[in-house]
C-alpha cells in the first residue's frame, strides 16, 4: 500500500507542470484556476487526464488543493515503478497530505500487477494510513504473494 501514498505527491513537486484543456478560467476572488474539457496535466512522466481540473490557491498564491473531476485517468512513475488508475473524482489536500479517490476508484502497480479498487480510497501520505470502501461493489485487493 505504500505505493498509494507516493502516488500523487510526485505530480506536485519537481518538474514543470503543463496543463492543456479546451477552456481555462481564473477566479481571482476565490483564487481558483479551472481547466475544462479534455484536461491533460503532465509533469515529467506523470499524467492526469480528466474532464475538469480545479487548482485552489492560498492568498499567497500557493496551491493547497487539486481536484480532478470526470473520467479521471492517471499514470505516475516513481523511480522504476509505474502506477496507473482511474476514478470519477480525485482530490489532493497538500498540507494535510490527504489523497482521495472517489467513484469507481482503481490503482494498479504495472510491474507486479498488484491493485486495489473500491468506490472510495483515502490515503494519508503523512501517516501512511489507507482506507478503502466498497460501496455498491466490494473492495478488491490483489497482492503478489511469493
């Protein structure tokens, strides 16, 4: 499960973040950047695809929350390990280290084919706690055992 903790932190630090979409809006009153339509956010080898992406900023113009909504797909590379997955909504609260995947959430480690899925996956990257809820379908975890 440790791979889940690292999963989204990679996209926020280091390389240049590039975002393309059909429409961009910035709400200066609420300090929110909104990307709409065929959103493709790429940082190094990491990618998030979604229908919408919201980036929330503090008054000092520092991002504190990322929210991807609609047909969310992601791929992250951590050293020699690749993670792919999908969900309906992805939320990452930077200061709290909380990553939440909602609706048909699925994460797979490509090299070992280990995976976890459920309706709701919540990861605290600071405490390394993971909670997976099944919803209409049961929680499914595939772990390679030798």
